[in-house]
C-alpha cells in the first residue's frame, strides 16, 4: 500500500512544483553538502511564501531524480526542515508546509505560540527561550539582505535596485570571497547571488544564512522598447557595468533587426554619453546611471529613456514576503 501511495505521488506532484523545481540551484562543486543546499533553498522558498501554507512538497521519490539526488538525500533534507518547524509530515500523505506557518499575517501568532509551547515542553526556562530568540532575532536590528557579486559595478547596480524596491530591509553588497566567510553581523542575513555563483559560496552554513539565487528579468523585459523601434533606429544602453554592457550586446544582438543599431557608451566618458543621447532613438539606462547622470540625461526630441531593471519583479515580491517588508512601486 505504501508503494502505491508513492507511485501516485510520482504521477501527480503538487501544483506549483515545476516553478519550485526551476528555482532550485544545487552545486556539486561546493563543499556544502547537497542536502544542506536543498534545506537552505527550500527554507527560503517557504519563508518567502513561494511555497505557501498547506502546500504539499513533492515526494522524495519524485524530486530526487529530477535534481540528480538520491531520494534518501531529499528525505534527510525534509527531516531537517521538519526539525526547523518549516514543514510537517502527514503519514500516508506526504510533507506539507504547516497551515500555521505564514511569512506574514495573523497565523504567525499561532506558530509563535507553538514554538513557546514546544520549548517549555522540552524543559527550557523563560530565560533560555529569550536567549534563543535573541540569537535568531537580534534586538534593534533590521532585516538584512546581502548581494554576493564579484564585479563591483554589477554588485552596486543590484544593491541599488533591491534597496529602492524593498522598504525596511538593509541591503548590503559583498564580494563572494568575503560572503563565503559570513562576516560577523551577517548571521541571519539572506545572501543572494547569481545562479552560476551559488557553488562559490561553499563555506556558508545554511543554519546561519540562506543562500538564494537571484532570478533575473527575461530578455522580453529588456527588449520591450526595442520592439517599437523602426528600421534605421539607434538604441543606446548606458550602464556602469562593463560585464552588463557586454551581456547586453550578446542578448540584444539576436533580437535587433539588421537595420537597428546598438551603442553602449562608457558612462565615465561624458562626450560618449552626449553623443549617444544625441543620436539614439531609445535609451536604456541602469538604476545607478539614472541617478548619477540625471542632469545629463537629456535625449534629443522624440527620443525615449527607459529604466533598465535587471531583477525579475516577481522575485523581488518573493523577497518582500520573505522579510515581511513592503514592496515599493
């Protein structure tokens, strides 16, 4: 009978599983075990509300092969999430996010009351419970998010985008090497990183920080203004990040008609920027250049300036839920 239940789960994973699976990024080159990476990323998905209260997680038998993991590794990860009270097991049914868990809302009070009851039942005194809370929720601090990115210019852009979008959240930037060591004061901080760099954070402990891959906006978000350009038009992209300018050339080249030109001036060269604004029919500008060059961003009549946002809006919404913060428009 148990085998039949597992087989049924393999055929019918819970709704939303495909999206969750796409967001899981595990690195086999990391010194952090695959189980710990899975615990960290699933925990972040639950805390952000991407996996909502009452939702069933895919069975270990279904999820393991799709992540290239043994199903026992997934089961151990689920056991760790159960220990952290992020999931609950229902015999014969599966693993669920508890109905009492919510990143925000009234049901959080029930979850907190359950934590206190569980602590008292295990013999902890009121002072010990307070010390435990102080460890995970330091008094007088604000929620903290840290962008781990090796390129300083791109790191500054990502920090600025997140700081402008998340109200009440402290947004920091760090090199990958420094973030790997989890400096003092970053305990409980959420580390966000490009998916391809997740493996570089090999020394981070998921019990101390969550490592969450950034989800970037798709090419369609960048190319929306491009689709309205007429043949013979010129598109300018202005960014302080050399890597971003190079990536933009590669990304946009395949979507630009042969009759549409692309120029990427270096914002450190005012003459190049002025020339670009003088001849461009459409200008894409990153969030930092939009502020630093605001007085100079005067395109010729008929030209349009569009902000270049790198991070997917849906991912920022998930981070807002993760921190219980407001999402700025």
